[in-house]
């Protein structure tokens, strides 16, 4: 009986190792190839989870009051630092942004607008590793980062 269990365990381990070897041989790291649905789904879920975790771990500074001036200031910084990838209007990513994996999203899209203000702040400040999204926490003040959040919120569908 013990021998049979050992054989089954060895077969299981061999199958797992074989599967991992097959994955390693066939997996394509090229950013030019469109990822499969499973990879894209896993990447999205992981990114959402890590961003939410980051927000919970770090107390955020208070946001300045929402105002037209705050949005305009955020738009100015957006033009200098973000438009190259997210596009001049923030809604239509540039060719450079579309060539990234994952492709740079339009900031007015439901996927981006589903983030909370705190999550948007965190993403802008820290960036997202392995995605092309840099962190701007060493470039802009917290107030400037919040103004960028205000600008992104102004891009919701039906606004501006």
C-alpha cells in the first residue's frame, strides 16, 4: 500500500514538473505578442490586488480641495509627464502607449475610473512595476499628485 502511494506521488510530481517544463519552453516573453486571456486576466487581478494592498499599507496625505484650478494644474503636469503614453487628451493612448504590455489605458475608461481616488494617487505616486507605468513620487509633491488625480477624474466619460 505504501509503495502504491509512493508511485502515485512520484507520478504526480513528474506531471507537475513536466507541466512546468512545457510552460517554460512555450512561454513567450515578447512584448510584441498579445498575451492570452488567462495571462491578461491574472495580470489585471494581481495589479488590482497589489494596488489595493499598497493603499492599505500607506497612509495617504489629504487631498487638496477639488477646484477648476486644481484640475488645470493637474492637466499641465499631465501634459509634461503622462501624455507621451496616455495621449494628449488622456482618453486616446499614443502609439507608444498602445505598444506596451499591458497597453496603456485611456484614463477616461471604466477600468481606470473604477479605481478609488486613493488607488489612483497610489498608482501615480508609486507606478506599476512591469507595466511601463513609472512612479512620479520623486518628481511631484503630494499636492501635485492629487491634482493629477483630479485631472484623471475630469476625464470620466461625459465630462469636459
